[in-house]
């Protein structure tokens, strides 16, 4: 009985095998390649999105550090002269000048090597509206703007 | 029996190949998914950390700038920031009944609440005195200027010199404790204003009696995925010292 059942299963498997078209294995490989491409594309897009978000957050952190420092310096010393560097708290501010009601400063976060650091960003903003400072350019090796 | 041995061997080979490739694809998929999840969690932790810093900064800036260091706020020995949290200001328009009720043109973040507020009263001698706020009613004769609200205000003792201006405040405390930036009003509990991301090294400092600014040091713990740690230090000055 068992042997008969086994023979039936084998016969079914053979018939199923014989019904598969000859090109089926090739088609499976193509499908696999398509799946791989889709997967790679999805992974790449996800990584790109996450990297952009990372750059945005890095820019936001720079802006926040700069705003904190600028606020503190305004409290302590008023505004600086062009070219003056102030080191206090988390980083360095380099005053580049004043135009109209705009204060132009460059901000170098800790470890960026001061004014020449590649991670230095630039801020501009009005005297009377310290929270409107806008990060003009950031950050790091990516060169992405925030 | 059509199937020969070669055909069966080919099927096994295909099966092995399919299994191997399937494992590779699945492994790559799981790897990409896991990496993306960890990365995104790290980004969320960093964004949350920045939000914590921004909250501490904005709240302290708003609360301390209207006050005078040493008189309206100070840091005690345990690193607790004690302050008069000003909620509004009122110009005295006139006396209503007797000596202890005054019509006031009031402007502020919220209406005065006798259950929790006090008043700092400026007398016409130029001195400030603080009293308990005991009553607030609508009314008074302070004109129809939409920028203020006419109220009748009463405080615990009649002012000896006639009052000119009042500032309404609640007594509060800010803490950097138990992992969060917290506010405590009066004798109530400490309510967290931020997520619990602060390291024990986060402190408020102020040199005693110097009239100097408040120094804030906030150290962020890393999030669960490992990102978002950082150290932020800055200072906040009031309007002056005494």
C-alpha cells in the first residue's frame, strides 16, 4: 500500500516536472535579477532618503548650536567686529560683517578647526529677530545645503 | 518513465541554486531593512535630542529674561532653578473700593489666578514689593483698549505707597533631573517638559551673588539605536543683577 502510494506521488511529480516549460528556469533567473534590481533600487532610495534626513538634522544641530552661542555672546559682549573670532561654549563664531540689519557670522562647531574648518557654516539674521537666523550653508564633506 | 537521471540531477542543482540565491536575496533584504531601521531610529533620536535642547533653551529664555538675576531667579545648592515665572503685567488705573482693590489694565500670557499667583507691586516710590494675590474680578475703568483687559485686583496687604504697576507671577522651579527637563509649580509635582534623554551631568549653575547669567549644561544620552548623544552648554542672562 505504501509502495503504491509512493509510486503515485512519484508519477505525479514527474508529470508536474514534465509540464514545466523548457524556458522556465531561465525565466526564474530573470525574475530573480529583477527582484535584485528592485531590492537594490529600494535600498539605494532608502539610504539616500536617510542620508538626506541626516544632513538636515546635522544642519539643524549646527544652527541650534550657533543660535545658542550667538545669543550668549549678545548677552555678554554685544556684537563683534568684522573678522573677530569669539570662542565660548560649543564652538567658534567668526563675525564677517554687518549689512543693513543683517549680521553675518560663520560658525564652526567643536572640532571643526575654527575659521578654516570644513564644517563651518554661515548664518545671517536680523539683530532684532534672533530666532530668524537662517543657516545659509552647511555642513561636512557632503556639500549639501540645509 | 520519461525522466532520466540527468533530469533529476538538474532539478536538484536548480533547487540548490534557488535556495542559495534565495538566501542571498533574503539576507540582503533583511540586512538593508535592519540597517535602515537602525539608521532611522538614530535619526529620530538625534531629532528628539535637538528638540529637547530647543525646548530647554526657549523655555528658559522666555522665563528668565523678564526677571532680574538674584532677585527673580537663582540656583540653589542642589542645582534647582528657583524663579518667579512672570505671567503678566498690569498698569494701575485707579482705586476701586478702600485701599485694597485696584483697577488694572492687564496684559499677559494668561489671566491672574489667585490660587497660584503672587504680585510684584511697584510703588510710586520706585520700590518693588511682593504680595499674595487674593482676588481678581472683571471690571474696573481702564478704557476700551483691546490690547489689555480691565480687571479689579486685590492683594494680601494694602500697599503703603500708592501702586503704579503690578507684575503677576507664579513661584516655580526648573529641574534637570531624572532624565528630563522638569517644571514644578508651587508645591506640586515635577512635570517633565521633555522626553527622558538627559544624562546625570546636566546641570544649572550660577556663581552665588555675582548677578551673573545662568549657565546651562545639557548632556544628552544616546537613543536606543545609539545616536543622538551630545553636549550643549550655553548661558542665559536676565535683565540685570542686584
